[in-house]
């Protein structure tokens, strides 16, 4: 089947109603575009599990802070549609901000209904340095779920906090779909694939894989019984390239994102760094 | 058909899936129980418009403030189910707080995902004296919409701010249903029917109809060309029983709840008062 590109909500809703009437299952892959092999793995997983697949491509203004990279975020719609087609996506939904949030509206919680994840899930990790970010994420994802009415929605494990927050939203609001987490896709040298990797200079790109190497080192130590945070943190700093600035390295419980008071083999190890002015995140399970 | 009483989300979802598969339309009437002739009018409207009707009965803890009447709010489930049956309701959904929000969870936005209406819609009228109230309303209504997947949901015009905020939520979040507003039902003496009227002493009950009389007086003056707020306010105070304390009398635009800078025939006139320790609200359109 040919991949169709829709720009309006009503087109998607109409197509979805048609599919539902025919008893077909729907998979949704929400993305901000600049699609890469990480997204491809999500789209292929959706293609395998569902009768019909929608991939959304929308750089969501309300999840970017005032000093973040909304304007320079890569936009590559033509290539995105091509890759989506190769992965068997049926519909690419690429709305404008106006289509999603209305004309001339001030994009703030003064005038828009927001979906707000619990404070305890956002006052840490990426949420700490990006106030309001996850409100914006939950709001747009909630809208996309209502627009595409998916049975399954596919999210990468790379954005671990986002994944756990969205699962929490689906549970708390009794939404009628299942979240399917998909494993992180890595470059050959271990760097987690991300649209923001394109911001890195050639020199910085060479240093970036030490983020994953640091995670592996920490995991290795934990599996040997080390549970002292300072020792684990030092070992990570030793492995990270000296030009990389650590924002956080934490050990969290995957069920509720709480920071573990005692490091165990069950914790998710999450990291955020800055390199060459670019913010990178990654994570790993101790038992991987 | 017999009216069925369900206490769990999964029972309702299963029944709804069955109905959807059969291509039936669903109407939802969300209530806090203590059903009266106002609710009956909603249930009958739903019965008329939809193939199947769900009425929910749930005193929602997260929309009550710490000093409000959550504990003493009337609970009359047996009578509610009877009235729902007489109105042709198919399913009464009466969950426990634990069923809706999980076991032992602190009912706050520390641990729960909330749906938050825009500040500009809640920083006035009832929202001003009830901080967080409409967050609680939107959150529970959003949940109920996901649980019952209605094509139509029926709300009384008495809670005008609530109605406008919920319509805004449905629009902002692209939810797949239509909100059907239903006219205020009044006692013979004009008092708007409300579950909270039962709190009134016999003496206070006799004074309560002056709330509606005050609205009628204001409407009458506006239709005669009076547009001065002070004059309109004074005329209302003259009609209100002297034991009634006015919380607000406002003239709002129905589309976005903005307070009208110039009073016109198109404004909704909204009022809130305290009488005998009981908070009462009412509203009226100048035309009609």
C-alpha cells in the first residue's frame, strides 16, 4: 500500500474511523521527524504488530523551553515520508502548529488545556533542567492518541523518563491503548541514535560514545557488587571524555521513576550530558 | 432493558467494546449521584439521542477542596439506580475512589496525572474561590470519557463554567465526542435544582428563590438597555434576600468565559451566593 501524507486532523480521524469500522488494529509512532534508524525500528515494530500504522511528524512547540532548539530542530519531511514508506507506514501525519493548537493562539497554559504528569515524575532528571517539557509532551501525545485512536503506540526506551511518564498518563487517564517500548538503537561505536546527534561537530562526535562507555562501566561495577554512588559516579567521570559535562547520572526504579536510595541490579541507569553545546541522554539496564 | 450497576472500570470498558462492535452509539451522563429531576432531564436527553446510555455516579474526591463538603455530600446510590432505570439508563457506573485512583495513593498532582484547563478559564467565577476544583473536574471527566468512550456526553447548563471548560478540553485535546448542554431545571419557585439544595434549612429554602429572581431582574434591565455594571449589581442586591451573601455576579462571553468589558444581550449572567452556609450558583441568558 502507498504511504499517504496528511496535514489535517480531520483527514486522519476520517481514515481511522474507516479502519475501525473494518475491525483493523492501529499502531501509532509519534515522532518529531528527522527520522533515523531508531525511528525505523519503531515503525517496523508497529508494522509487525498492527494492521495499520500511523507515524506522526510534528516538532511540538509547547515541549520546548524558550532557550531550547525549537527553531533549529531538523525538519526533513520529504526524507521522513520516504523512510516511513520503506518501513511500511500507511499514514504520515504532519500537521502545522496552527492545525494542532489553533490560529494565533498564545501557546501557554493560559489558553490551552494541558495534560500534566505528576510532580514526582517530573521534578528530576530531564524534567529538572527542562521545566514544562513533560507537560508539553503529555499534552501533544494525548492529542495524538485521540486523533489516531491507536491500539498500540510505540516509544523508544532512549527517552526513558518520557516513556515512563506516558505509560503513567495512559494508566491514570484510563486511555484505551497499550504502550510498546522499543530498545535503544545504537551506532556501531555505541552512541545512542538521536536526531540531535547531527548537531555535533566531527570532533565532538568522536567523543560522544564515551557516554555509553561510561554507562557500561557503571553497569559492570554494579554487577560486581559495587553499590556506592560516589564510586559509581567517579568511575563514570573517569570514562567520560573530559570535554563532556555531566548533567546527571542516576539510578531509578523503572516502575515509578523514583530515585533508588540503594543501587541495585534492578535499577535503570540514566545519564544526561552536554557536549559541544548539545544535550545528549542515554540509559541502560544493569542486567542488559 | 434492565439497568445494570457496575463498580469496576473493566466491566464498563468490556460492555462498551461490545456495544461499539455492534455499531451502537453511546451517551454518557457524568454525575456525583444524589440524582434529582435535573439529572433526570440529562438522562432522558441521552436516552433520546443515543442507542445506549451510561450514567456515572461518583463523588470525585479530587475536585473538592480541603474545607469543602466531600464527606457530607449526599450519597443515595440505591435511589440513584432506581431513577436511572426509570430514565432508561442501561448502565450505572458507580466506582469507588480506589477503583478510580488506585490504592492508598495520595490524591494530589504529586502522584497523579492531571488534566488542567487553561488559567484564563479558571482564575475567575467559581474557580477563584475553589482553587484546583476544575483540574479535578477535567481529570475525572477525561477519565470517564476514556472509560465509557461516549459519542455524546450530557452536562447541565447550571454549572456554566464547568460546561464551557469541558467543551474547551474536548476541543483542545481532540477528543472524539460531542458535548450536549442541557437547560437548567428549576423548582416551581424558580430555584435551580441542585443536590446541594438539600443542605438548606426550611427557612433558608424559602429565601433561595431570590437568587433566580435577581437574575431575572438583571436580565430585564439589560433588555431595557441598561449596561452599567453598578446599576445592574445594585438591582440584584435589592432583590436578593438580605441573608444571602453575594460571591459574584458577572457578565461573561459564552465562547471563552472572558468577562465582558461591556454588558450586552449576548452575555451569560452568572451568579454565586452563600446562604445558610450553603454555596449556590445559577445563571441565565439575557435573551431567553
